């Protein structure tokens, strides 16, 4: 395994967090007042999925990190665990959201599609690594 693997993974995750925060701010300021909560949630989810795929591709391409299949899935697993942990811990203990509110975004039956971001986060390293 490349010694820079974990540095690239953690750097990737921090980039994802920055992109997610910017994406959420744009959603709340620009199109949520126009289209409402659910539609703005769905739009920002699609945007974030695209950003995650593009960012992962560019990071892997320009970092010269040649990942094996198992390393790509390890990277996806680390990114996923960090994302869910951050979302739940920060969401609950820092922003004061109830557990019910936090888990509501995972309810695909209510057209909440946040879980697609998590699926993308997990598979993006594997899929984009195949393209490089």
C-alpha cells in the first residue's frame, strides 16, 4: 500500500465535507426558498453525488495513487464511516438535531435520498479508479 494512502483518503474526506457544506449553503440560500425542503434536498443530493464522483476521480488521477480493488474499497469504507460518524455526532451534539431528524434523511420511502450520497461515497473510489 502506498504510504500516502491514508493522507489522500483523509484529504479526500475533508474536501467532501467542504463541498457538502458549500452545497448545503447554496441550497438553503438559493433554491430551497423557491422549491421547498424536499425538492431542494433531492437537488442538492444529486449535485453532491456529482461533486463526489468528480472530486474522487480528480484526486485519484492527480495523486498518482494506484489502488488495488481492495484498497479502493478500503478507501470507500473509510470515507463512508467518517461521513456517517461526522454527520451523526456533529449533527446531534453540535447542531442539536434529534436522532429522529437525523435519521429522517435516510428514509427513502419518504423520498429522502441522502442514502444515495453514502452509496456514492462508498463506491466512488472503486468506480473512478477503474476509469483511470
